[in-house]
C-alpha cells in the first residue's frame, strides 16, 4: 500500500512532507480535499487515539473563532469536518491504518519505517 497525503491547501508543512517523500523516492498519492470527500471511517481513523479536536487546525484564526473548535461532542466535530475539510490540520499522512497528523520528520520516519 502506498502513502496517502491528504491536503486541503498548499502550505509549508505540505511542501516539506512532499519533499521528504520525493527525496527518498517513496511513492505517495496526494489527496486534494477540495476535490475528494472524506468518509466517516477515514475521519474516525484520523481522530483515533487523539480525539476529533486534535485534527482541527487550531492555528488558523477562522477555526479558532468557529464554535466547532469548542464543541464537546466528538461526533458533532466529525460530522462538521466531513462537510468542511478546510478545518483539518494539513497534511495528514496515512500508511494503511497508521496516521500522522501534521508534519513531523521524526514521526514520518517511524511511520514509513
């Protein structure tokens, strides 16, 4: 299975992740969240172990000022993210059932082993 790189918009972290994978000749599939709708199971996989609020991009002012950033119910947050993927941290890197939220080179090394 190849690596999947979920992105909503180009950012410095997305560019670093792509560069890291390209330099090591690791095949990956970029999934543009503007075109591809996330399924419930994908979102649940992303939130697994950390919670739905952990995958919200709380560094973005639009996200911090939105009520969903403070919603206590996990299912409400996941429902909202299905319709509004621009609120997700970018990139989300997935290798099968293993997921890395955001870019962290040390964690990415562990993920791709």
